C-alpha cells in the first residue's frame, strides 16, 4: 500500500511524475498529520534522533554539501522512496538547502536543470534556493550523478 503525502499539505512539492515530497524547516514545529517514513536532513551538524528512518547530509547553512556524490546518491534514493513512502527533505529554515535539494530532485524527475530552481520556487516556496552557488549547483546537477 502506498503512503504518500496529501498533495495540499503544507510544504508538499508535486514533481512532474506526480511524486510528492515534503520540504520543511526544522526550526518550525513538526506539521500536524502523518510523520515521514524517511527523511533527509541537510545540516551542518548531526540532527537529533527521530522516530522514522532518516539520513544526515553534512551541508552547512548557506553552503553546498560536503560530499556531492553522496548527496546525489541520497537524493536519488529519496526520490525512489517517494513513490511509495512519505519522504521529507529538511534543513534549518526549509528554503536554501531544502530548496536546492528539491530542485536537484526535480532534475532527477526530468525537469531541465536550467528550469529546476524556477519550478521549485513556483511549486514549493518563492524564496527557495537562496545563494548564487546553490543555483549554480542545481544548474550543474546531472541526472546521472550518484549512479553506480
């Protein structure tokens, strides 16, 4: 049985394939409703333990991930899992790192890398992807990154 997010739930991004991924800021309270089945936490330090499966990506605020290949692999896994599970992508505020990761996931879901930031800003948050280097990271993100 598939357990994904409600399409109208707060912070939920619908990708072109129809997959739903929730982005959020960890500085905000956990939204009401179901909890994630899996989460990617994009933080400069290890996050506190949660009651669901999660993975930490070492990604300092306003920067880029420390291990780009591992990040691409984790984003690919999160995208695959989102077909049947509630997947959450989160950083401190839910805009810069989360928006960058969601834009990269949009690229993996066949949005051209030159259009992915605009896609996420339109369908997730207008201020998503905050820095020029985050925008450049998305433009250079290739669907084959992280493939074995």
